[in-house]
């Protein structure tokens, strides 16, 4: 895997093709929107999908933690798909998560809209937002905040190729913020051109599409203002 450097608020970050961010100066690994136990959430409502999303997501997370060896792991919200997701985990998956969390000195659970309360029985500190030096970590971006890392929108973008457009999860960035892609195995995405997401980048920015072993960087055009109706 070949990460891409990015400077935000004077800090050097590394964007990884796995969809995580490393902050070397603070020995911190950042990941967003795991949505653990999304499959079991659907199954309880009669929508049966293969029950392997948690296992696959945790395997990817374990690999990222081994690669970077962080002292701190920051999870940017929606770590579980619902407040009771932790209680539904299979014993083997719960043990795998405990091993991942036990490999770091500090765990920060940033609360999201799917998991507004701290997961029960797991180590770590739950916060609405984490501020560390010039950087702020929260689940959903605040347009008023600079130096911000967030998730929530599951950004994706389309790269034009000779074979047609290829849509991939991506990091969405500009001089003020980084929005991380969703890390979960069973999560969709929102196109960066959607006003809900693109509106956070009024002057445009840059997206980094996730590839198998490297990122593909393309510019993100500024949002066009809608024409006002003529009276």
C-alpha cells in the first residue's frame, strides 16, 4: 500500500488506500463509519444478507493497526450500525475487536448518528468531538470548523477511464477538512457532487479514490450556485 501525504492545519497526514488516515506526529490512526453489525441489524428486520460484514471489517481494521502500530485509535462515529450492535456481536468477532483495541494505548469513540452512546463493555473514551492541537475530529463535518477530520457522508467519486467511469470510495479534501470514506464492508456511498457533500467544498478541492494499493487523485470542481428565479 502506498499512502499519500496531505497537509491540514500545518499537520502532515497520510491518507491510506485502505481508507484510513495516519497522523504520525501523534501516533494516531483515524477510521470512520465501520457500521459493525449492519448485517444483523437488517436480519432482525427480515432483510437477510450474508452475516460476514463485521468479520470482514474487523479483519481490515486489524491489518491497518498492524501496519501503522498506532498509540491511539480514533473512530469517527457510526462504529456500530445501531446502539445495540455491540450486544449482537458473535463471540469470535467480539474477541477480534478486543484484540484490536488492546493493541493500542488509547481508543477514542467519536459518537455518530447511528451510535449516539458509547459501546458497552469496550475500552476507550466516548466523545462528541475530539480536539487535539490544530485538528478537530467529529462524525459530521461542521462548515464553520477548519482543520477538521470527519466521516458520515461515505464519499465516493467517479474516475473516467477508457472503459468508462469507475466509481470508488474516496477521501474528499480541501485546505480546511478531510472527509473519510466509509470503512465498513456493507456501506454505500454519496457522490461528492451531491449538494449535501459538495456544499462543504464551495471552492472545490481534491478527491483521492481508493485503489487496491494506491490512491488516485483528481480535482473536485467548485459547487455551482443555483440560479435565482427571476421575479
